C-alpha cells in the first residue's frame, strides 16, 4: 500500500463528496446549502490542485486541468455568495443562491471527471 | 523542456499545502468563535469577513479589528493565526528561494537557456567541444571572422572564462560532458545551421565519442578531432573523420621542419600565422647533435622526426625505464649543469626542453645557454598563464602545440584550399620554397601576409562567370589588376589553381580562367579585399579587361550592340 496514493485519493474523493454535499438540495433555497460546506469544498479542492502539481504524465496533466476547473468554479461560486450576502442591497435572493449552487454544480462535474481519471489510472497501472 | 516548472511545482507542494491549510483553519476558527457586536449581541463572523481579516492579517498584521471590536477569545485566536500564518509564509518563501539556489535547479536553468540560445541561432555555426588553448583560439578567430560558435566544456571555470574573454558576439556555452549524445544534441548537433563539429577536449575517448556521434547522426557534417595517440587517430580515420590533429606530432613536425628545411618552414609559418617572422629570421641550420630533455610524448616525436633526417640526438630523462636500451642517453632532469655536461652540451647545436614542467623547461634553457651560448633553443610551454615569461625567454622556438593545431584547424575551416597547398609545399624542395619566400617577401615586405581563395561560379564570382558566359577570355593577371587603376597591379599573387581536381602550384599570370576553377591568392590584406570589385562587379571587370567603362543598363547595352552591328 502506498501512503502517498491513499492521501491523494482521499483528497480527491473528499473534494467530490463535499462539493456534492453543498450542491444537493433545492437550487434556490439558501436553507438547503451550507456555506461551511462550500468553504471546505474550496479548501480541499485547492489542496487537491497542489497535490497534482509536478506529475509529468499525460493523465497527470488532465487531472491538474480538471482540478483547476473545479477551483475556478468554486472561487466564482464563493465570490457570488459573498456578493449576495454582503454587497447586494437586497441580500441573498433566490436567483443569487441559484447561481451560487449552479457554479458549484459545474465544479461537481469537474470533480467527478477527476475521480473517473483516478479510477482509470488505478485500473491501468496495477501495482 | 518544461522541466523547470515541474521541478519548481513539485518542490513547492508541501509549502503550498501548508499555506492553504493554515489559512483554512484560521478562517474556519474565526467563523466558529462567537463575538459581540456593538450592541452586545452574540455575533458570528461570516466566511467573507473572516477571509478578509485573515488575508490582511497574514500579510501585514492588521488594520484593526473589524467589523466589531474582538472579544478575548477572538483575540487569542488572532494571536495563534498571526504566528502560524507568518511561519507558513516564511516557509513557503524560504523553500522557493532554496529551490532557485539549488545546484541541480541552476544546472537545469542553464541548460534551458543554452538550448534556447542554440535554437535561436539562424546562421551557420561551429560546435566546439573543449575550450582549452586550442578551443579558445579557434572560437576567438571564428568570432572575429563573423562566424558563430557554440561551446561545450566539462569545466565550469572555462565556461566562466568564456564570458570574461570579451568576444564581440555572444557564444552559447554549457558546462557538460560532451561525450553524451544528448548534450551534443542540445548543443545543436542536429541543427541544420551547424556546419562543423570540433572535438578538441583533452581526452581521446571523449573526442572519439563526439566524432562517432556526429558521424552517425549527421554523416555529411565536417568533423575535426584532436587525438593524442596513433590508435585513436586510426580509429577516427576509420569512420571518416574529416581532419585529425595530433598536437604532439604536429609540433614535432613543425620543429623538425624548422631544423631541416627552414625556407619551407618559413612559407608554412607565413601562411598559417598572421604575425610572421621576418625573412632574416630564417633559421640557419648547423649540422650537429641535438639534446632532448624529457623523453615523453613530445620528446619521442621530436626525436623520431630528427632521426628521420639523420640528425644525431642525445636524450636526457629522469625516468630510467623510458631511456632503457638507448645508446646515447643521460639520466636526470637536465636543469643542472652536470647533467647537461654529461650529455655533451658544449658540442651540441640545439637543445629541446620538453618536460611537462614549465619552470624546469626554462631552467634547462638558461643553464644550457650559459654553457653554450650558440645553442638553438626549443622550449615547451605547458600553461598559457606563463606566456609573459616565455615570450621574454629569448628562445628560438616556443612550443605551444595548442596554438599550432588551432592554426591548422582555422586554415582548414577558413580556406580549405590552403591545406591542399601546404601538402603540395611539403613535397617541394628547399630551392622552390626559397624562391617562394623571396616572392612573398617582395610582395608584402614586413606586413601581414593574408590569403584567400575564390571559386569561379555564379555565387562567389558573378562578374567573371558572366564575362566567361559571354565568351570573353579572362586571364589570371586581370584579377590582379587594381580595380581603380588598371595600370597598377595589386600586391598579391596566385599560389595555386585547382581545376577539375588537378592542382597547379604558382600558376602563370597568363593562364586563362575557366568556370569552376578554384584559385588561392596570397598578398597584402588590404589588396586582397579589393578583389571583390573585380569578382563581383561586372562594370569594374569590364573596365579592367578593356579599359572602357561598361555601358550601364540593359537598354544601353542593347543599343550599343546594335550600333556596333
């Protein structure tokens, strides 16, 4: 068992599960989406990105790309949340919440791709 | 070649993750710790403000407590996060700086810059492996003639010295083992602009590896290799190395030539070295015995060359093994008067100080000259740093094999026809050489003798080619006329004419020029540059041939043609 592989897979799957946890629920209902989960999803996603640094294989490059996409989506999502909560005069409205969640949904797809790539890599290299 | 980025990212993985975790924990902490707003109600900081606060706290330690004054618990957490975030930043920045100073990383960065520079070369260049005395001379001369060079050497100090040499064009240089094909590839071995590979390192094995790699990858490319023993030379020749130079043998031949055929030696010297000795300096040979101090590679080669000419020799060497079985040999270094006297210095005509130690060599010469002031002295200079002492030693010949082979290589690179002429020279007798030296002396006097070759074809002599196409006869003497005044002759003369592989030395001035001829000229430098007028400018050539100004345009030429008809 490779400790490095365990940590790597742990963070990638955790990024997906946290992202999913935030995404699930009615899209425009703020009560269904915990902002703490968004925060954790973003942090874990950033850590995943750094973990993927320096892998020179083709698959490694793909994984880094998906991770960067997830980061981008989550940062935009968090930005919209901050705008809705603190800057917009009307406060957190249903439309704003919907766009926060839909950006997180995009990140979810990227994270799923990441996990699929991880599985492909595991299946290809049987060690 | 994205290695640098990958190495940087891989080394920075841990510090980056540390930074992310520290920030995440700090932000999370601020959202969980209850605070109080200005009205005294319990208030929880949200992620937006927590991130804002941690961001400026981490980098600047604060603009104050926002949006409300902190409680004790919040302040305590702030203390923890200040220290942890500062440490995380220091760790991250420190690691980055370490990576940039890491020797492996610096090597990688140098290699990358080097590869980029070599790829950026869009004109012909030579790949020079080994930047010693020979490499240094060759590169300097190439650069002076506007030809680019790329240098690979195993010693970083030599690469550094290259930067201090003050060359007028940038020379991409890399400290690496040139025997590795990868390194040669980075250095442009497969680059279409690379016109030649020069293997000039001190190690025969490395030179062999370079020559083989070059001949395998690029069979048509010119390869010149240095070689110190006959086995390597034969090996190099077996796969078609274009030129093999043996510094020890070359110098021994050079010295022997000076001893037994001084005029041929002078012709050779004048053609090869820009600053030549005057005609009066021709070494007057005296029949007699020579003493050779140091019977190593140099001594052996010189002894062999002198013996071939029937000269008697006496060898002095400190190693009993190397002189075993020799009839006239003395054990010792040769720096003491007693050893030299044993070798019979009083009755000898010349002494060669050829040991590997410069101080010993000078000492031998000084002692020998005191015992016999009429001696011809030949001294070997091993280190170029001793230049000053040797230049003032008043020796007849200073052996610097590195310079001799550099001159040979440069002659081959600049004027390929020159090596053909020198081969021809070696087959001639002293009388022929004496006549030639007198002619050279009459032409240039004490000025530098330059040489250049031209080929009669469309690209290098368009005017002559055009005249020949018109059916006009061009004599060799026409090329020697001053383009500004056809009554005057330039201070130069043809050394050799090569036509369809046949070589004619010192062709007559009335010889008719034919397309495809290659002609080697020598003479004053400024006169040789005037050639270009005659070879390139149709009107100038017309003026020289006929004494009339050529009609300028095609229409005028057409009209004058009709008038004549």
